[in-house]
């Protein structure tokens, strides 16, 4: 299946470079280009891309506001957003994930890493660069947020194994790594992740990670890692 990508960046040269990269891949095609966040939101509604490659700093409407608009639209539930930016600080990472982004990468990544990132996000996985992961963890450990009451209530419906899996997702482990850690098959690990997402009404793995941090499961995640 061909992954349809929408490019959102105010620099035409960068959009052109990204377009050549994606169009050169056998499993991808660029379906549109946006020079600002407002155009990105409008084109997402018109084109329904699989992945939007979104910059943060853009005129008229920034990438975070555009991400929020797209994520809140029920008609665009299948559209995944990958933030690609030079700003990998804790505030931008946390805000992007809350807005609904499925991934966050720095613009200094290698072309093959970016291609794999788009494939990962298109498949429904969460993706964060090592810098972004450290920033997110530092932020939530330093200033833990209150767990929303509705999420806290839904956590009660998770089985012990689903809670363990949620903690491992918060650590950034893939389904294969979770399977290896828990001595189960990758399919079983994926099933546990999907069930946790369904019970918590999480849009994707990225939102599952945010919920884990918000509800204080970071320390529990560390305990889970030490047990296995």
C-alpha cells in the first residue's frame, strides 16, 4: 500500500527536498504541499493523507495549532501527524503530543530515518527521537501533571498485563521489544496494546504514552522494566 504524505513547511526548498525523497520511495507519494498551518489543515480535509509531515514554526497558523485542528476532526481520524522541527525542547514535545501528533523528530535526521519514521507513524505506532524522549521524560518527571479523572477511571478497567504493557509503551518499546520482555509473541503484545488503547479511548500509541506520564505511571514503568 502506498503511503500518501502531505508536506507542511514554510520553506519551499525544504518541501521540494522532502518531495523528492518521498516520491523516490517505492511505498510513498507526496499528495500535497502546505506553506502554513492553515493550509495544512485545509489540505488534510481535502486530500485525507495518511501522514502529514508538519513543521512547528509557520506563518498564519503554527504546526501545533494545525495538528490540534486535524486531530480534533472526526473526519480525519485516520490522518497521522509527524512533527519534524529544529525545536526538540520539552515544551514543544509535550505540546505536540497533547495536540495529537503521533511522532516527533529533529530536522537533522538522516533521510532513511525519516522514511522509516513515516512508515512507523503510518502503521499507527508512536515515534519520538532520542532527544525528544529525554525532553518529555525530564518534563513530566520534574512537573508531573494531574491525571484527568476520566482517564483515571478508565485505568481501573485495564488488566495487570495491559497495565504492564502500557508502562513498557511509555518506555518507548516496540511491540517486538515488549514481546521479548514479557516472553509472549509480537501478536499477543500488539493485542494487549490495542486493548489498552481501546479501554482508554486513546487515539494512538503516542496518546497512550501521554496518559502514562500524566497518571504517574513513569515510576511504575521503571519498576516494570526492572522486573523483566
